[in-house]
């Protein structure tokens, strides 16, 4: 078995040399300012050993990766009743698609496309002030990452508030079907802000550990969710975590994973490791181009594909 530290260093070295880096997201203007040459990776194995390389301690905008954690929170609040508000099938559509929502009468296909994540945010918001709901999400991430320094990048949140016309359309459309309980502006405010949380690869990999270990953080012994729930969140990450690129990600990487338009990917090797990579250049589906290639190399060399 190759040594994890060596593999991680070699992957980071290879990724530094690449010219095919994809394009940074520009539809959220603040994200367009990020250096496309950044690359970070952090892998935490079952013993808690961290193998990290590149910009692994630089915070970046986690964007849709928070959808894994908001889904976990919402399931903790209302359990399986969540599945009345949002489906759990792959969408085969872009993350901000609106057509499917009309055909399916305002019920988003899954919790990881934008419409689904907005519906999940609405569940977390119900019965709370937006500020309190957002505080809850942030606290959960700080707890999981064992790092109280994690904050929201207010410039990114404001940038998305200003330009989030499609998300506003999706939210209003769902509201017309009664899928959202709260005022659209409140739900979107919480959504934009949790997408704008900034974390490093090391923090993100730490936060994902419970998903690799049957719902428990092996370092602290804290049970975050029951094993069955961890298994199911992983299943949704595998089938829906990369939008219309989910099939390709499963084919090439073979792990549950969740991408964000900030260029991060959280991937879970069950029983083995929690992995975060960051490279801000995206492919045409809005997933990190080099992030996926790095994960493909990692799983191949470590033999970590869940498909054997
Ligand atoms: N905040 C982004 C949006 O709503 C999240 C999208 C993503 O990361 N794929 O458009």
C-alpha cells in the first residue's frame, strides 16, 4: 500500500503543474476574484492522521458543500418528514435549473440542487429568527470541524444577495406551491449566508469525519447521527453530490462527494478517510475540475473506491 502522505504530496505537486485548471465561477462576482492557481488537499484517515498539501489551510468559500451539513441538521430536526418537502433522486440537471421544478410541482428533486437546499434551509429556519438559524448552522460546522474560528465571508454573502436572481426565482416558485413556510427573503438570506461560510480543506475534512465513521467522530467519540443516517447521507452524496456530473464523479472517483462552486469537494471513503480538495477552476457542470482529477488519483492509488 503506498504511503498516504507521499501520495498526497505527489498529487499536489502534479496539480500545481497543470494548465487545464477550468474556469472560476463568475456569476457570484466575489468568487471571480479567487486565484485559479490555488490548490489544497487534506485527508484525515481513520486514526486521525492528517495528510495535507498545497493551500490546505487557506479558507475558501464552501458554497454548496454546506448542503451536506444543512441536510444533516434538517434531518435531525424533522427526520424523515423532510422527504415530503424534497426528493432524493439525482436530477440530471444543472444545480440552478428551474424546468424540473415546474414539472414536479415545486418539490425539488434532491437536497443538493439549489432548490432542494433552499427548501432544507427553510426547514431549519422555521420557528427561528434568521440570525438564530444561521448561528445554528455556523455552530454546527465549528463543532464538527473542532474549530471556533470558522466565519461567514460577508463579502461573498453580499455578492450573492445582489446577484442571486435565479435562486430568488426558484424560491418564489416553491413558495407558490407552499413548499417554503417562511418569507422568501428570510430563507434566501440564511441560504446565501451559509453558502458563504469560508473553510479550509483541513477544517472541511475534519467536519466530514462523522460521515466516514458511521455517524461518529472517532477522535472525540461524539455521535453526530445514527449509522443508518450517515449511510444515507453518503448515498445521496454519491448520487446527487455533483449535479449532472454525479455519474461521472462516481465513475471516475467512486466515492460519495459534494462539490461547491467555490471549487471545493468533500469526499468520503467510508471507514477509511474524510477528504477535502480545493481548486477554484470549474468544469462545465460547475464542479472543481482539478479537484475531481486529484480525487481520482487518490482513490486509484489508495484503492479507496467504494466499488472495490
Ligand atoms: N451559493 C451557490 C448558488 O446558490 C451554490 C451553488 C453551488 O455551489 N453549486 O448558486
